[in-house]
C-alpha cells in the first residue's frame, strides 16, 4: 500500500512538472515585444491553422528556437546543481563549483579579445569549462589520492580563482572589448537558433541519461561515504561519474547561453522542500522545473524593458541572491 501510494505521488509530480514546462514554453513562444494570441500559436505549432507569414516567421525562426534552447539550458543547469549537491552533500553547491564558469569565461574572453571568429565562442567556452574542472580534479588527486569531498571542492575554488584572474588580466589588456565580454558573462539567449540547439542537445542528452541512472547512488551517498561503501556503492566512482556527466552538460549549456547563475540552486532546493529529499525525485523534477524556470526568466528578460532586453543573468541573480541567503539561513538553523 505504501509503495503504491509513493508511486502515485511520484507520477503526480511528474505529470505536474511536465504540465508546467509545456505551459511555460507555450507562453514563452506566444508573448514578447510582439504578442501573438496563445491559441493561435498552439494551432500553428500543431499544424491546425497557420499564422500569417510575419507572425509565423517570428514564432518559428526567432521565438521557438530561443524557448527550446532556454529550456535545455535551464534543464541542464538545474539538474547539474542537483547532482553536485548530491555528490558533495551540500545544498549550496552549484554546477559551477569546480571552475566550469571561470573556465568558460576565460575561453569566451580569449575568443572575443583576439577576434578568433573562425574558432567560435561556444567551442572555446566549452573547452575552457571542461579544462577547468579537469584541472580541479587532477589537482585534488595530486594532493589527496582518495580525492575527498573537501579536497575536490578546495581545488575547484583555487582553479576558479586562477582562471578568473587570467580572464581579468586578458580583459584589461583589451578594454575595448569589455562590453562584448560582459554581455556574454551576464548570460543571453538573444542570438539563439536551431544550430545552437543541435550543438548542445547531444551533450545534454548524454549527461541527463547518466544522471538519471545515478540518482539511486546519490540517495545512498546521503547517509555518508563510509556507509555507502558498506552498502556496495563506491563514493569515489560515483563522484567521478556524476561530476563528469554534470560538467559535460553544463559546459555545453553555458557555451551557448553565457554564465547564468543561481538556477542550479533555486530549482533543486524548491523541489527538495516541496517534493521530498530523495534524488529519485529531485533529479527528474529538477530537469523539468528548471527548464520551465529559465524559459519564464528569459520571457521576463525580453519584456521588462521591451523593446530593449535585459541580460537573463540579471533576472536569475535578482531572484537567486535572496534565495541563496534564505537557504544559507535555513542551513544555519539546522546546524
């Protein structure tokens, strides 16, 4: 009876999260500086009745790829945050913990400053993010063969500081590019297109599948590394697999969106508080709610000061900074 009840509850949450995501994406496509009736957009998307040419092009060439890309980025940042929080057993961990943000920032800055347009900004940001996390792990391994949680986190902090310092130096050497660099750092989906979607989709898909399979191991890690080992779960192996998978997806996401903060803290924590602390729920629900959250945040970014746009990172920071303090206060209360 208890198992059946739990299954129904989980299914109810999954259906609810999917409904929220579908509604958020429909609203994201329909509304903007030029609003289009929601019903007409839905009829056009399902092939019942085509919109007039101008509105059809707005929906299919500009808004739909932007909404889909925003959903993918929000999906990945959120589940990446949930995965990091599970593997490091810290509700304040986010997907940039081991230096992926600093690495991506340095890679993007080098491309902008040096005018390496042939190389491309997304590949540079992706390589920078992967490199920073790889160096963090290699450094933790050199310091401590067991790569304990504390050692990995501190290595990530050190590498982040190093990459950020390098980025600042490069920026200051070419101050004329600061505006372009900061436009990327603050996060944006203004240039989203179907090519970007195709670029990140394979990485996010692989990452998501791995994290879904690993969610039971994350539940075991909640009781502690020694206890997990006694139950046949290798904490070190789980940490390496989860961190690699989350980093792969997050690096792909930020390579096309810039550095959008706080999504990986806000969404998993809300899911944890409302749906329960089991990662069997947190991981899949964070994916869907994270996608819906960023789609709506992007809608706010392009409508608050229409026809001008705010960087989406400003919207998420405005919501995330006080939320972060609230989570920190609650953790303090627990301790």
